[in-house]
């Protein structure tokens, strides 16, 4: 029979289709999920440095629970500015503690700071060099505490006081402990106790002790202070400023536990010496107000009435100084007004705490995984009660490893009434490993599977072809008419 070969049966055609499909799958290899992740440093790798503040990512995440979204405060002015850093305090006892005229205090100079931060909250003539009377003894106490033990016994030198001077009546040679001498000097402001300490700590030289006082003032950078006496009597060259006084008082309260404890006492008992003595704190605010706990009074004809006062309310401690008041009552009222003003208008707040979570950026190559960005440190400051605090987070939306733990990958800006007052770095809370690419072994396996697939497909095709030819040959029709008889 003439013509081409007969069409293949249906089952042979099906086998051929299956073989081709297997070959195609082998050639295609693994799917898209096995693709190598982008290398670090590509456009998606934002791990090495946070974007500049103010970019579109600046509000990447809302900060976690900071109280309410309407936390209110304003940043106080920079510490140490010479101008008045707030309106003057009001008359004593007003509810709002607001005033308009610094002269309402009735003093020559004043300063107010917050103790934990040192932030200046108010000042008028705060750097003026003025006589400071017995607040000089703050430095006398500091030098003594650094050079003598509280239990050491000192013999009193001869001291010839004027009738107007405060003293505890020490007799020459009378022995009293440093502890009791300091207490007598700080509470009733005894001049003979101050002379005793200066003479003995100065190794029998008051002049040497005064030099030690001035050296300490320089170390503490009290730039408007100079001492000429350990007592505070009107002496040429003995002066300080309101700012320097509150700075010195802050240092003493923070570093000298004995000093802090003594100046908070309304009275004390001196048990050493020739007889027991009871002394009363001349700072009567300590006895009248439970929240007042120091610090030191002073009065001379040239200095007027001087008071450094400290008080604590609602977790915030303020230290104020008033110089040059006309009367003791006026000095007390001015100091109270200053403190009340600070408590009424300012509040100590911590809008950012160390370890606080602020952002959870996605991790490249790891679907569903998010990194944790936390604050590197706490930020505590004094803010106006009438202002508003806001936080603005600047962090990448996606990170690519590898990155070590504590890598800086963003920041949070603290704003007080739209003014940035602090920027706190954001750190990676845990190590971010690199997404592992395919290894060479995996590549060999994939290549082997691909080649095996090709060989299988080729073998199957060759076998099918040979089978088809053999089958066609065996089943082809024969021309019987051409056969010759034997």
C-alpha cells in the first residue's frame, strides 16, 4: 500500500506528551522562592545609617505608650542665659504663680534651677557679683568635707567675735568633732565654728584655707565667685553670684550626704565639746514647710539678707537663691515665691526612656519578620506646664542584614512646642543576621537535577522513536503479488 506511515496509536501519543512535560519541569529548575536575596547595599538595604531627619520616613511609627498623645510641655531656655528666663514669680501664695515684674521679688539678684538637670528656670541679675554673707560657708563646708573626717576632734583657736556675730561660745582649746562644728556652722551659722574648721583644716592657717576655697571654686567653674574669708563677714574680695550659689548648693546636695542631711534639720544637738549644746536652724522655712529641706541663710550690712533655699514637690527638686533682701521676712517671702513659681510653671518629665520600643521595620528576605528599634538612652528635662511635647520617629521602613545588636538605625526627636530639644538614637534590639544565599552544594544539586532531567527526556525520546520505527516496520502491509512461486 502506497503513502506515509500510519498515524501512531493514541496511547503512544500520550506517552510522548508525558515525557516532554517531565523534561520541561527538569529544565525549569527551582521556583522563584529560591532566588538569591538582594545584596546588602542595594536600594532596599537601609541598615547602615538612618535617613536624614525630615525625610518622608520621619513619621515611620507612632511611639508606644507615652501617656496621652497630648502630653504638654515646652523646653526651658538654655542653662546659664543671662536674661531672665521666666516671668517674675508672683506674690507669695497665689494659685497660678505668675507675675510680670522681676522687681516684685524685692531683691538685688535671684536664680532658680532644677536640681537633677541643672536647668535654669529663672534669673534676674543672676551673674552679678555681690556680697553673700554667711552663704560663704557653703564652700567652707565643702572644703572641710573633702579634707577632714567627721569624727576628727579639733581644738578651737582663739576667736574674738563682735557682739553681733552668731557663735556657739567655743573656748580656746575646747575640743569638738568636725561633725558638730559643721552642724553648728550650717544651722545657726556660728562664726566661731567656721573659724575653728578653717584654722585646723588649713593646718593652723586660715589664709591657707581661703586659698583652698578659691581653688575649689575654680574647679567647679564658679566664674563669678571669689573668697576672702571662710565666714562671710563684709570683706573686700568676698563675693559670689546667684547663679554660682545655686550651682554650688546643687553640687553639695548631690555629692555630700552629710551636708544634705544636716541642712534639712530644724534643730540639732551637739554632744562633743565642753558641754551639750542645742542649735536651731536659722533657715526657718525648713521648720515651717515640710517640702523645704535647706539650704543656707546669710546676713551682713553690705549683703543684706541672703538665702539659698531648696524644696521638693512631685518628684522635682528646685534650688533658688535670693540676694540683697531688705529684711529677713522679705528674704523668706522672696525665696518661697521663687520656689512656688517654679513648681507652678514647670514639670520634670521623661518623654523617652532607655529601651523603649519606637519602631518595628520589616526585614528584607524574611517575610513576616520585623526588627525592634529601641531608645539608646533616657531623656529627662524640665518642661513648661503650658507647652506640648511631641515625638517624631525617624527610622527606615525596611532593614537588610547582617547588622549587629545596638547598631544605630534611626532616631527619635523630642520637640517642645515645635522646637527640637533632643535627638535620641534608636538601636537595633537584637542582631539581624544576613539572609543565607544558596550554597555551592545546592547549586550542584540543582544542576545535577537539570542534567538528569535532560538525559531522561532525551533517552525517552530516543527510545520512543526506535520503538515507533520498529513497530511501524513490523506492522507495515506486505505486497503479496510480487512474490514468486517456488
